[in-house]
C-alpha cells in the first residue's frame, strides 16, 4: 500500500487492481478536481470557481487567489489606464459605487463629508478619487509638514486633476499661526 492506510488511500492505490482499473480510478478522481476543459480564448462557459461555490463571490475570489495565485480582477493600475483611455468613464465608476451602496448601511455614497464653495464633497467623490489615484498614507509628521510648508488646507497638489482641484478652491481657509493659538 506504499505507506497509506485504508482510510487515507488515494485513487489508484489498490495494488491488487490491474493497471487499467487503477488508471480509471485516477482519471475519475481528476475529473472531479480539474475543470472539465482547458481554458479557451473567446468564451468560457465553465465556472472555474465551482470549488468555491459555497462562498460569497468576493470571498471565493480571495480564497482562489490565496490557493492558486490567480487574480479575479485586473490590477488597479490597469483599470486606471482604461479610465485614462476613455474605456471606463466617471459615470461607470459612479454607477458601480451606487450599486454597491444600494441597501448597504455602512456605505452611503451620497453622504456629505464636507461642504466646499463649489459643491459638497460626498463619500462617492472620495471613492472615485481613490479608484483613479492611488492614495498613499502619510505619517502625522508628514501631514503636519504638508499643512505648514505646503499650505495643504488652501492649495492642491500639482498632480491633482483640475476638476478636483477646483472644489472649494475659491474659498481660502485661514492660515494657522506657526506659533500656535494665543
């Protein structure tokens, strides 16, 4: 039995069976584990996540990636390039965000986060910005430096899209005194 017990036998481990019977057992086992066909270029009708059907879709993708390394989505930078090329539009992004927030108690895309001179900034606006531009965290020291040295409350970064930079730009926030409050 090549070191296996009766309860841990693999298909085709029966040494008394002839080679043909052992191969049939192995193939029957592989039919269950492997997809019924190889990947094809233009049309896929087989659910490659069938082994994860018991999980919600996002969890199934995550588990499949953990086990196989396969990605369920394109990398974020590819989506950003599709946006820059016009293949994906802001309307597309807002529609997906609206669909995701429908019926969600934790995500209210229309919630006003801040009132600006031009218009209110909503949760949806921040989500779209996060999809289009990679956010990088800053430390408390970096934030303080940006506020003090780059006037972060009254000016925009040079790489910010003009439409985003115009939000509230006509209303100047008072500059904080470097010495602190009196």
